[in-house]
C-alpha cells in the first residue's frame, strides 16, 4: 500500500501502529542499505536501523509534513549512523592518532576494520575495502555526501535536504570528494 | 587510459560492485515489534509514577519533621534530668 505524505499524516493520527507498519514495509530496505553503506557492517547496520525506526515511531506525531517523508526518514538514518560512527571512533582511537591519520595522504586499506558489507561479494571485497578506506580519509561532510550520492544513489536534492545544505554546497562537496579520492587512490597505486 | 587509471576507475565505479541488500527476516521482526516493546515499557501510567514520587516525598518530610521534634524533646529531657540530679545531690548534702 503506497500513500502520499498527506494521507500518511492523516493515517498516523488515526492509527499510529498501522501507519508505522506501512513505513516499515516501504522504508526498511532503504534505511538498512543506507546504514550498511555508512557503517559497512551488517550487525551494526541492523542495530542502527532498529534505532532509526524506534525514533521514527516515537516522533511520528511530530511529523507535520514540512519535508518529504522519505527525506525525513533518510536524515534520521544519516544522523543515527553518524552518531554511531562517532561513538565507535571515540572508543577506538585517541585524538592524536586521528589527527595524524587525517593528514596522511598515503592510506593503507584496513581489512581489519570490521568490514562486513553484505552487498559486496568476496571477489569485489578488496576493491570495496580500498574505496571505503579512501572514503574514510575525506572530511565528514564530503564522506556523507559521497556515500549518499554515489553509493546510496540519492539525488543531490535529497542529499542536500538530509544534510541540511544547499544543492550547490553538495555539488561542491562532491567535486572535492571525487578529486581527493582520485589523489588518494593515485598515491596508493603509485606505491603498489 | 593507462593501467593505474583503469584500476582507479574500477575502484570508483562502486555502483557496479556494491549491491543493494534486503534486511533479514530477523531484523524485520525486530522492526515490527518496536511499537509493542515501547508500549510494554510505557505500561506504568504517569499518574502512578507521580503518586509514588509524592509518597516518597511525604515520607522524607515526615522523617525530617520527626527528627526535628525528637531533637527538641531530647533537649527538654536533658534540662529536666539536670534539674532532677541537682535536687538529688542537694538532698544528699542535707543528709
């Protein structure tokens, strides 16, 4: 059953649980894929997906249709994944090492970083690890924009709304992200 | 395009090797169960929580009140005891 946003808000007022079931049916796959692409680990992605839908259920009454339902859910997914990554990184690293890593243009693909992306088959695992290790070297906004647009397949408009930026800012983020990724990969293959 | 450029392009062409995946049945069950789990957590009505809190506050107030009263009583008793001992010793002196 597909509903437009207005009818959905009406339904949510009348029967919250039914509206929620429709949301799960329609968006669970999209949310899970976003989380998997952000976190690259199926277990973590499952936990964050659950967290996203808990937030969605609890804030369903507050959704007034100011943005599109899909954008609203997408931005919750991005924010939850971002929070998860931040808390995980805080636990793992000390500040000084993070600084050193950010400045390093000679990255080493880290296969030990719990890479368990269910959408990548074994023969492509190495390529994916190289790509994601390079993506990790980007600034947070560049990384989010790149993953959202190139890997999640979201339009610039959707990315801009989810990240609370203008479309032109997203375009510029993407331009710089692609340039930096090419540099990083070029350095990596020079050393190879 | 040289070999290095080809490898870079192949890594960047993520849409060709990162596929969309379906969430597991286990996850779908977890997602559908969220409203029921939240309702379970919410089972204790707010009114009950507030009356419980008010009860505890009343208990604390009563305790403070009784402790204050007992300190005043103790002081009064202490005074009476000194008076009694005074009369007892003066009686002994007379003997």
